[in-house]
C-alpha cells in the first residue's frame, strides 16, 4: 500500500481565518480544494484520510472517488506550477516580490505590483467577462455556440493598451446564438482543463477498482452526469472554456475526449518558450485581429497559443496522438517532442536568487524537482496526471496537503519537515497585507 499518513500538524485558528481572506488566483473548487501559489499550499477540503487509507487497503476506491478526484485536481495545479515553463516564470515573479517585501524600500515597489497584475491575469478580471443564465439548459447533445473576439487591457490610468490584447470567447445559445457570456481564454482556463481531465481519469480509475460490474455501471453513470453538469454550468465558463472551444472546432462531441485533448494542448501551450512563440502561426481567420496577433505572441499569451493550435489542427479523426501532433505542426511549431525537449532544458536548473531569504529558498528547493515533474508528465497519456502516477513516480515529489480535518497529510514521508507550511502561510499572508496596503497608495484600492 502506498504511504499515506495524517500528521499532527495543522494551522492555528488565526491562520485558518487568514487563508479565507486571501483572494484565489488559481482556479479552485472553493470548499472542495485549492492551491495557493504564494504559499504553494494544497488544500483538499473533502479528503478524509482514514477512509482513503482503508479503501486503499481494501483495494476498492469507488467509495472515496470524490476524495481522490479533488486530490488529483489540486495536485495537477501544483505540478503545472512547478513543472512548466509558464510556472517557472511565475515563480520568478513571486520570489522577486518576496525579496521586495523583506527589503521594504520604494525602489522595490514595482516588483510587488507586477506580481499583483500577474496574479489577476491567471483568472481574468471580472471587467472583461460576464455570464448570465441562458434561457434554456444546454448539454453535450445541444452545445453552446462560440464566437471569438479580441479586446485590450485597460491600464490603471484608464488607457486602452493595444500592446496588451485579450483573446475572448463569446458564448451563445443554441440555436438562436443569443449572447449570454463572454470569457477571456486565460491561463486559468488552461490550468483548469488539465485539472478536470485529471479528475475525470481519476474517477474512472476509482470506479473500475470496484469488484462488481453492476455498481460500476451505476457509479459511472453518476460520474458522467456530474462532469456534464460541470461542463455546462454557465457560472464556471472560465473553467471549462478550453474544452468547449476544442469540442466545437475539432468536431469532438464526447466530453471526456475533448477534455483530454484540450489538456494535452494546454500542456504544450504552458511549456512553449519565447522562441516557440516567435514561430507560432495564427489561423487565417484571425487576420481580423490585425496587429493584435503580433502582440499576443510578443506577450507570450498561452491562451492565444492554445486557440491557434486548436484552429490550425482541423477536425479530430479518431487518433488522439495524431490530432495533437497535427495541431502543433500546423501551427509551425515543429513537434510536441521538440517543444517539450526545449522546456526540459529550460527547467533543468533550479531557481536561485542572490541575496534571497528563507521564503525564496523554499521556491528554489521545490523548483529543483521541476525537470522530474515535466519529464514524468511527458510519459503520461495526453500529459495528464493519473492516480497511478500520483501514487508511484510523482509521489516522491508531492507536497503535504491539508485534509478535511485540517491536518497535513504526506504521500511521501519527510516532506512536511522540509515544506514548513506554517512558515509559508505566514509569509503569504504578510505579502497579501503588504500588497493591499501598497495598492491604496498607487491605485487607490
């Protein structure tokens, strides 16, 4: 049986309350689970450790599939944070902000504000998106329609920045096409489709571990209904937009398939280097966006890269590997192996900051496993975290996580001592308070 043990370590009541005050920058499932990048803490609020341990002993994981689904969901966020080129860049911004927090001098203020702006771009600000309930429910049999538009960021002084374009999907009812939602294709959308694909695969694996066919059929029907309801929840457009875009453009009608394919292309987009963006070919239909196409590439907009690959790839013809390769090659990006090889090279060296501190040391230590995380995912079908990989190759690097009882749980013995979640929470909370205070001075919020 894989090691899985609840520790006696937990947060103080004050720390628990402080966590509630911090706005989520990563996609999360509210009470079910969360990942906070400034502290790198994973919380799986529905995970009942003893029940999961007993299920592992019994060899029947179906009774705890929700616990395991959310665990794989949130661990996927952690892996994509530490194990992608995009995550490496984000970590650099976080560490610069922590050094600025320690020094507390005016010349370092921009590093704090730069991180604030980067945080809010992970999940797009509400100004650029809206969602209202459609007049009738939709489903996989009657999917929403999607049109594509571009906008531009508005600077704090109110200026529209054409060098900071935003690629957006506009959702319409079927068949009237009445617009009911608009959603930027954010990095958060890519992160979430990967986490949902991992969650779907985990559900299937947990259900298939049950020894009797009858209960498996019933539970699979329930799980299918749950994921379909999630996919067509208009309040969760940002979280499922990548799968919807791929489903409509590729002609793939099956939800699980669309999520897997979108997760694979999202992984490629998250691992593109600056050189890859320079080569990226936009679809002919994107000519209407004019000079913004060049700006998207210069800003290394990963949501835009994802949509380019989906549009260039054409229709899905039944072969998942061939389809993903076609999306990449038709976008003038060569091959998936070439992109990922360059990404591995980029992550081969851990992050190191001169004149760092105990907080930046945490990120430096964790980033030392970035290459392993990336290479391990390169070997997985569609690059998606699986329950098997979580309990085997990836288990050695998994961070401790908070369970339903607010206790920290280890999948790899000894990680809790080096991770020091209490220290990281306090650092994150201090950065949060300092940032909010600084914003009152420079932006009046």
